[in-house]
C-alpha cells in the first residue's frame, strides 16, 4: 500500500470515528434538549389554558395530560425505536387495561373548542417524541431516507381509517414504552 493510500485510509477511519462520535454525542444531546424545550412549551401552553379557565387544574384530564407531558420531558432520552417496536408488537389494548387513552379523555371535554386545542397540543407532543426518537437513530434515518418514496405511496394508498388506526397504535406504543421506561427508572 502506498503512503497516500495509507493516509486516505487513516482519514477515512478518523472521519467515521468523528461521525459516530458526533451522531451519538452532541447530535443526540441536541435533539433531546430540543425535544424537551418543545415539550416544555407545550406543557406551558396547556398550563395557560388551565389558568385561563378553559380546563380546571383539578380535572382528571388536566392532571393526566400534565403527567404524560412530564414523563415525556423526563424520559425522552430513554425512549428508543426498538422499545416502540416491541411495544407496538406486544402491547395490545386488551392486555393493558390500566393505560387510559388520553385522546378519548380529551375528547370527552364538554367544550369542543378546548377539546380540539388540547388534542392538537397532545398530538404535537407525541410527534415531538416520535420525531426525536427517529432522528436519534442512524439506522432509521438511513432507512427512512431510502424508503420514504415507497412509504409515502403505501401510506396514501391505504384508506384514512387504516391510517388513523396505525397512528393510534403507534401513539399507544409510545405511551406504553414511556410507561415502562418510568417503571424501569423507578425500580432502579
């Protein structure tokens, strides 16, 4: 091997090591910090809704949404796509009766405008968690980049009720994983 080939090999190895360090170091910390900041803002917006009297601070809905957002803030660095996939496969609604569907509770609010706004905020928090989880995985970034045209075609070909069921199942899997992350953290 020539000297220039050896130098290029060292440069390649150094570049790969730097990219791995950057992706799993500063990039992941940045994403978690950004997610937490967005979740803090969503939680603050919901607090302001309660302060304005749209929701009562003592209501079960406000307490549940605030608790879920606090868990998302605290454990967003521990939620992984592997955990979500495992929860998606194994966590069926009939197996987990203790998990309350937050969207169903939110929709039960008598004021439909407040219900709609609160549901939007909660779904925004879910998208922040899911997006952060995806962007923290190098493999998922690569797979989604390569398969995104195919995934878009498939997503638009299935009817909207199946899309909604998929989105609800994904949200439940994230919540299930979040609940188990809390249990695991409390056990240690």
